[in-house]
């Protein structure tokens, strides 16, 4: 009797919500632009080897700045993925995004030049773009303001507005691909790309899209970006040891290290992916967002907003919390943030089998693109069973159980990886990527 009754409830709920239960979201393409280059396999390998991508800043004169290092991308080239004229003119945040976006489409077998037939077959009205950026075209905007102040408005760059606003990268990707579905950015500062993944997945679940390019892009390693974060006392000033500066959970951490780049996932409806014979890396099985409602730049010390976010994400994914093998932590290496998050993770996921790692120890903090490249890292962990280490945890906080935090690569099956990203303002987000079919009873 009881069992039959339970089945009836399941039937009723799926009838009451047609399509919601049946449309699943999988990852079929990955693209990055990073301090380790623009190739996903190489990016994953660099992380697994525990390499640091942090270096002294060469882009502008840092004389007199208390922080003179970052995860700066040197000698960027789109490798022919962008129109040469656009590549010369555009802001880095657009160049990074166009390159990562095209790379992800090529990886998914849907690029118009590499896979013209597959691209032609796509229903463009059901293909969209959801890309976040915390700062948009920082360089474009600050250069224009300098010219305005020094020379006057007549000499301002005609592209100063289009290349500065944070929706333009996604718009240009749509122009490039012909995607006419949902297209907008989300800005929750450093959590932006995770919010983009979740909203993109919702468009697919609701039947408004079959394919979404989702992720984040950021290019704020400019005098105004670095200067601004110095002013709000957020950055590490370990100039004598830049590669040791991003040290999550270490007692000597002194602020985050700025990074830059872009990370993009091709999210696709499961049946659509199967029908075209796509390689499926993982399934986006759940996620959640909460707000601390506490402080502009500090997290709640007890991490309650974050632990609620993690628990809600697990519930949405319809999995047991022990199915989470890995947490890609936000772990920015700030005095307040790291331990608040650690407490939240271990409260919400108390299992001793759990592994926790921090990509930012190697890449720095990519702000709006952090969840972009960390989404790629999490999907690669599920796909390969290779869990990258966290580097520089030389003197861990006494409260940290180091058996949870590998300092060299671990090879083990990753059933599901949960990726955390939090933004200034208390915007919390958790996204869960799992083996395909995990969470379907």
C-alpha cells in the first residue's frame, strides 16, 4: 500500500509539471582562456600538476602599488577564432569570451566553421547565451575617462560604451553564431558565472532552449581594477613571493590574487545531445543561490548562508549528500572568507570521504569568470576522475582537517562535484555537476 501511494505522488507531481522532470541538462563542450593558455586539456593538466599561473604584472606600470602581481595572461591571441579587426579593437573581456565561447562550441562539435552541417541543423531560436562579468570592459572605460579628462569628449573612442558594457560579449557571440534564443548577462560580482549556469539550465528545462553557452569573462588586471581592489584592502601584497600569495586555509593568507580570463560551458538538453551523438562530459544535476544579507564585502562568519545554499543545491539535485565527492571551494585566500566557507561546507557535507580544493590557489581570483573556469575544472574532475590539488597550504588553520584537502593530485571516481562561488554583497551560489543519470531514481 505505502509503496504504491508513493508512486502515485511521483506520477502526480510529474503530470502537474510537464516537461520539468523530463528535460535534463548536460555539458557537451568546454572552453577556457586562462593564465595557462586556451586549451582545456592543458588547463586541466596544469591544475593537476599544481602549477602556479601567478606572475608580476607587465600590462601597466605598477610602481608604487602595494600589489604588483596577478594571474596575468601574457601575449594573448585568439588563435584565429576572432575576426582580426575585432580582435585588435575589442576589450580583453570580449576577446577572452569570444575565444572561450568559440572553443567550447568547437569542442561540442557545433562550430559554424569547423562543423558547418551540425551548426546548420541547430534550431537557432532555441540556442542562447548567458555570460556574466563583474566588471565588464574595465580598460575601455578607464581609457575613455582618461581621454575625456585630458583631451575632451571629441577624442573618445566610438566603441567606448559598446565595449565597456557587460552584455556586449554575449551579444557578439550571438552575432558570431546566429544564436537567437535567450541572451543576457548576470552580474553577482564574483559569483556571476554560476548564476549564469543555473539560469541557462532553467531555460533548457523549461523548453525555451536546447543549447546554451554559459559562463563568465573578466579582464580587470588594469591599473583601475588593481587600484580599486587595493583601496578596499582585498588583495594580497606578497610581492616577494607572487606564486605563494594565493594560499587558501593557510594561516598566513593576506588577501586574494587577481586573475583574468574566461570559462564557458556548452549546456545542452540531454535528448538533443544524444540524438546528435555528442560527447557528454557530465550532467548539471542541481544548484541553488542564497543571499547573506549581512555585509558588503564580508561573509557571515558562521557561513549559514553558504551551508543553506549547499544543502538546497543537494536537495534540488535529488541526491544523497554523500554522493558529493568533491567541492570546488570559492577559497579566495582572504582572512574572513576561507574559514567561513570551510565551516559551511563541513556542516552541510559532513562526510569524511569528501575532497575540497581551491582552483584560485593556482589561477588567482577571476571575479565574474571564477565560476567560469572553476565550472570547467569541476566538469573535468567528474569526467576524468582527477582531482587537482590546492597549493600553498603550508600552515593550515588548526580547524582544517587536511585529510579533506589534497595537496597533490588525487585519482578517484568523482560521482558529483559541487562548485561554490560567492560575490561581494553576500551572493552565494552552488552548482552540482555529476555523472549522467545521478539523481534519477
